[in-house]
């Protein structure tokens, strides 16, 4: 489904609840009840939102990531605009394309447990500065696979808007990409069956034993997290092509000019957050249905992308975000 951008803001109800003006700026999609504080049991997005930026109108969940910036040779910064993903080009401010995968290509009814009200989770490690693969091996280890960072987060250097499954890396590409950069963030697909959240927003969930994208490998859930849940994947297309003039790129060989709004100029720290907000049992009924097509959540009410674009959030931290900036929002310092 397409989810148009709701707002860009420096708030984070998952990691910094109640704080107005968090460390770095995010781009958020989903229900318009997104706020600084969203307690799990008393602030249901499905109950409090009056609209959603997603094409499925039962989905008032919130999904958010950091924003990408371009750093010029003179040290100034410019936000990298987003483009709607393939077939979702009309999404306001690009937004995200969001996938909900079953654990297996053809799951039996009842094998996938939809998220419970109040559920939330996170994927990625914003403080990660080194490469580690699925087995925890360092980059110097012969078993290291650069496209299999254990969170499954990848960057695609787009030769065309439709490029997929090639030109993958676990960091920002080191050369200009003709059609931009696509980032994908798959969330874990296994749950401990008890906790709506955990202190690190990760320990209550886990990736399947078969890999980070379970539906392609049919991986089993580990004994510690036996409950299969829908696997969410975020797909975001960044319009880096407008910055492809090599005269704008760093003169130093092996360096590239893009970084995340939390300062990561390599790319290992990319991360995403999720707060569940589907209305009623609509998500569970969908995963229990046998007549669904393989490439679409079926049996759910929808709105057009143009209608989703009309749902707009209010920015609570008012500051310069666009244009050429001397500093990124929050005065974040770049790290390479």
C-alpha cells in the first residue's frame, strides 16, 4: 500500500515519549493522531485519528524513519526530497510504500497472528557504525555478506525507477545513482506472544530463523519468539539524482555526500519505527482469508492516493528543514 507523508517533525513517541524536540528529525506516515506521547493502552491511533495517509482506510498505524540529507563540499546541508515508489508516484512528499507479508507465501488461516492493540517495535540500530552480518560476523570475516546486514536493511542504487533486487548494499552507494536511492527496512516477523513492547523496542520480537525476509525463505520462528506475526517492510525512494553532479560530491576518493538526519554518513545506522493502529480485527481477518491475491491485502476498504494526500499532520517543532542549511535540524553533527 502507499502511505503519503503525514509530517516531518522532531518528535518520537517510541524512543523519546513526551519530548518536544528530539535529537533528530523524522518523516512520518499514517494516522493523524501521531503525537509526542502515545501510551500503548490509552492512545490507540485507530480510535484517535480522524484520517490516515495510507490507501487502506482501516490502517491508522504510524511508521517513521530518519530523513536523508545531502552535504555539499562547503559544509552546507539540503534535505533530499522523496519520490513516490513505483506505481505510487502521486503520494504526497513521496511517502512510503508499505508491505505486509505472511511468514509463508501461502499461509494457513490462523497461523499469522495480527498485532495486538498497543503493539509497537523498532528495527535497526542508529548507533551502529560498523558492518555486521546476519551471523554477527565483522566485515573482516570471510563469511561477511555486505547485502545481508542482520536487520535486512538495504540500499538500492536505482538505474531506473523499477530497479529491484540488484545494486544492493548495506551502506550509501559510493557513486551517483541515475534514478535515486531506494531504502528498504524489513521488521521482524516473530513475537514472544506476551509483550506489546520492550525496553529497547526490539527484544519482544525476532527475525525468523530462515533470514530477515521470512516469506521468501519460509523460516521458522525461534522458540523464544514462537508467534508468527505479519512482516512489515518499508520501501522509500529518495530523489538523490538531483545531486548527481560529481562537482558537488566529496573530492576524497571513497566518500559520498549523503547522510541521515541523525548524523550517520555511512548508512549502517538506518532504522525505522512502528506503532500498530489497524481498526478492529481487520488485519487479522485479512490474514485469515484464503481468497486473497498474493500482491494485495484484500477485502479492506481503500481510498485513492489523492484522498490520502489530504490527510496532513501539524508540525510541532517549527524550524528550518528545507533549503540550504548551515546545520541539520537539531544541530546534529555529521559522523563518517
